[in-house]
């Protein structure tokens, strides 16, 4: 089926932090025909549509959410299209980012290695302009195919989009998506094109292994977390600021700042979103008191 609807999904079952109460519905779209069906269904479902990938950068509240979770199930495998000294890689937004890195490595296409160890789907990674060790997806993007309920599928050149630190905007115009309260346009990434350079597969693999080894030694890569909680202030590391303020390993109920990296909030088993939010505020206040710097949230809070 091109569109599969599930009533009242629990967000804790769709986020890596394993937190969050029920939403109104989950819409998994697996084909272009499903997008057309979704456009007709959204007004009936009520609530605001919210694009959901792997859920690796979300902190969802414990209560009910007036949201329709929309998942782009377009997991089309990458096509490799040589273009002179570079190769255009066209791939579905629902394709796993770690898997894409592996396929590109074997194909001798470099540029993504800094993202080794970053979880999630490609669409969500583009939507957050995911970055690590000097690599940001925005710097590799050629085009992105975006769906809106009003305009359907549209290719957007990277030059027409806006990028920032953990920020991406396809600049689709002033039209609002349905049930967004008239304030936030809804768009869904459906397909992505990246420009990568040719390199020896062995060289790419070595960089990937070195990157993963560094992350594994310094970050809780196997824990229930949502990655970095706070953005790095200009010229500073949020993790070091939290560490210096005494937050490394700080616990509240089932939630804790990781003992490996203070900017990672982890669910140790029975944590709640209210505990997570309270712990974040404790960290923010401690850093502000010690340094005068106000930490900005990186994880998306629902």
C-alpha cells in the first residue's frame, strides 16, 4: 500500500530517546500515489502534520500530541550518476544514513565520512542539516525533492534553500500546510541528490573507521539518546560547558547526562520527558550561572 495509517501511535515507540505520549495518527507514505492520498486525508485527521524520520533528534512530551506524524517511506536505493570529477547520488529520503555511507564507501565516493556513527534516515538528516567532524549535509546537497499538500512534489536546487547550524529551509513560499495553525508551512523531504567526489574505497574506509572509533570512545553511541541536546555556542563546546558546570553524569529519575559526554541526555530505562526537560533546565541554568552563556536547544522538543 502507498499510504498506511495507524491511529494513536506512541511517540516513545518512534524516537531513540524512547520518550513520548500518543499522537493522533501515523501516516507512512511509500509512493507518490500515497502522497496524493495523504493530501486528501490530512484535513480529516485533524491536528498538525509533523515530519518524522528515525526519531533520533526528538524529545517528545509525556502527554497527548495533536499531531499527525508523517513518515516518508521512500527508501529507494541510491543511483550513482557520474558528472565529470564528481558523482551525483540520488536516493530516497527514507534510506538509512549509515547504510548510505557504507554503499558510497564501497562505490569509492567520499565526502560523507564525518557523519559515520550518526543514526537516522537521510531525509531527517537533511532537514536538520546534520553535521559532524567538519561535514554538514548542506555542503554536499545538490537538490532536494520536497512535497507540500498544496504543490505536490517539487525539486529545489540547493542554491534556493537556506542552511544554518542544524537548520535547513527549502524556502517553499508563504503557503501554509493544512492544520498548522496558520503559522508554520508543512513540507516533507521525499528525495535527495548529493554531490560526492571519487576516492579510493580503502581511504574512505580508513576515515570512517577512525571517525567511528573516536565517537565510540567519547560518545554514548549505543545508549538511548537523541544525540547532542544543546547547540555549541560560537567558540565553545556545549559538552565542555556542561562538564565544567558539573553536569556530567547528573541524574534525575531515569534520565541522565551521559558520563561519557555531558551534552548527551540518555534514558537509563524508565525515564520520562518531564524528567528530561527538568534536567535540561538544570544544565542550562548551571552553565548560565558559571559562564553567562545561554545554551540553545538542539534536540527538537515536542
